[in-house]
């Protein structure tokens, strides 16, 4: 069994959130993104996410299947064990109040306290400067997905099909 070692520096990052140009940037939760990212015109990012298993990934750790899986790996409590939270509750360390949202918007797009303002959001460069994480091309997206999906539970991963299932573009872009 491999030990998960979390460097002290990472823990510090988690506790004090990310700091960009001196200001403290924190996680705000997906409800905050919902306000502007739910209508058809906007691209329905929130409902698409909410319907996906990403929104249920933390809850999945309390399922009977999780208990069986955990037992096989010598994990006592999947919903508090970093070995499972790493992929199923990626905000558990960084913003425990949102860990139940599972793989949420900010798990992929970065903490939103600074970029979620409308005037900043409307300007891509400003949004990125304020902590918005974008990927830019299919290779970069795939690399990111694989951080959790590569051989997860021994399953193969079809990136194109998976992305097709959860993508959430702004219409016309
Ligand atoms: C006050 C409204 C508002 C809030 C709140 C908001 N956004 Fe946005 N967001 C926008 C607008 C407007 C755009 C530009 C859409 C477009 O390109 O037409 C945008 C664009 C984006 C983009 C695409 C950037 C690009 O140009 O490719 C991402 C990703 C994004 N938002 C994520 C988030 C996340 C994650 C949250 C919550 C932490 C959030 N937004 C909260 C209004 C908002
Ligand atoms: C490397 C990332 C990763 C780790 C670590 C991980 N999982 Fe998963 N887990 C996934 C992915 C990805 C899926 C979805 C697989 C699929 O359907 O393609 C998944 C699916 C599951 C499911 C099925 C969920 C459902 O809705 O049917 C359960 C249960 C589960 N994992 C439990 C656990 C437990 C318990 C642990 C810790 C012992 C754990 N996982 C660790 C990535 C991970
Ligand atoms: C599993 C990771 C993941 C999750 C979860 C996620 N996104 Fe994204 N999102 C992406 C990727 C990858 C892109 C593609 C654009 C890029 O290259 O960054 C994207 C694109 C977007 C865009 C821009 C679409 C366009 O046409 O340019 C918006 C807006 C957005 N996401 C908002 C959200 C919101 C709001 C949530 C939560 C309700 C969310 N995303 C959840 C990974 C994710
Ligand atoms: C932080 C870890 C993590 C990242 C990053 C991640 N995923 Fe997942 N993904 C999961 C977990 C965990 C599950 C299983 C959730 C469950 O079934 O409870 C999952 C499930 C899925 C599913 C099944 C969803 C459904 O509703 O059937 C798809 C498709 C998927 N991911 C695609 C992607 C794509 C595409 C990316 C990259 C843009 C991505 N994921 C990035 C952890 C992650």
C-alpha cells in the first residue's frame, strides 16, 4: 500500500488558499457560479454539472459500493480518507465547506472569489489574472482529466466520449 505524503507547503496553501498578486483568493462554491451560468443562453453549465456524476462524487463515498471498495484497500472511512478524497472530494483539504460538492466548478476552474465579478468574468484575460483556470486545447484538457481518470478503479478511459458527456460550452463559441 502506497503512503500518501502531503508536503507541508501544500497544506499551507490549502489553509490560506491561493494568493494571486497579493490578494487572498478563496473558494466560493458552485451556487455562486449558478447565478450566471444556468440559462440556455449562457450554456447551462450549472445544470449540466449538477446532472453529472461529478456533483455526486463525494456522496458516492458513502455508498455500499464504496464500503466494499474501501475494505479491499484497507480504508476505514472513505468519506474522510485522503486516498479517496483526492479524486472524489478534491476540495476537502482546500475548502472543506464545499467538499460535498465533489468535483465542482472550482475544482476544475480554480477558486472564484476574485474572478466571479461580472466585469472581470466578461474579460477572459482579467479572469485568468484573477485565478480562473482555463485549458485552451484538447490535449491540456485531457491531461487534466487523466489526473483522476487514468486507470481509476482499473477502468479504461475514453477521453473523447467522456468530454462529450460533460462539456458545457457557451453557445456560439
Ligand atoms: C456575475 C455573473 C457571473 C458569475 C457569478 C460567474 N460567472 Fe463565469 N462568466 C460570466 C460571463 C458573463 C462570462 C462570459 C461568457 C461569454 O464568453 O459569453 C463568464 C465566463 C466564464 C468562463 C469562460 C471564460 C472564457 O472566456 O473562456 C468560465 C470558465 C467561467 N465563467 C467560470 C465561472 C465559475 C467557475 C464561476 C463560479 C466560481 C463563475 N464563472 C461565476 C459571468 C459570471
Ligand atoms: C484516482 C482517482 C480516484 C481515486 C483515488 C478513487 N476513485 Fe473512486 N472513482 C474514480 C472515478 C474516475 C470513478 C468513475 C469511474 C467510471 O465510471 O468511469 C470512480 C467511481 C467510484 C465509485 C462508483 C460511483 C458510482 O456513482 O457508481 C465508487 C463507489 C468509488 N469510486 C469509491 C471510491 C473509494 C471508496 C475510494 C477510496 C478507497 C476511491 N473511489 C478512490 C476515481 C477515483
Ligand atoms: C471536470 C472539470 C470541469 C468542471 C467540474 C467544470 N468545468 Fe467548466 N470547463 C472545463 C473545461 C476543460 C472547459 C473547456 C475550456 C477550457 O479549455 O478551459 C470548460 C469550459 C467552461 C466554460 C467556457 C465555455 C466556452 O464555451 O468557452 C464555462 C463558462 C465553464 N466551463 C463554467 C463552468 C461552471 C460554471 C462549472 C460548474 C457549474 C464548471 N464549468 C464545471 C472543465 C470543467
Ligand atoms: C478531481 C478528480 C477528477 C477530475 C479532474 C475529473 N474527474 Fe471525471 N470523475 C471523477 C470522479 C470521482 C467520478 C465518479 C463520480 C461518481 O460516479 O460518483 C467522475 C466521473 C466522470 C464521468 C461520468 C459522469 C457521468 O455523469 O456519467 C465523466 C464522463 C467524467 N468524469 C469526465 C471527466 C472529464 C472529461 C474530465 C476532464 C475535463 C474529468 N472528468 C475530470 C473525478 C474527476
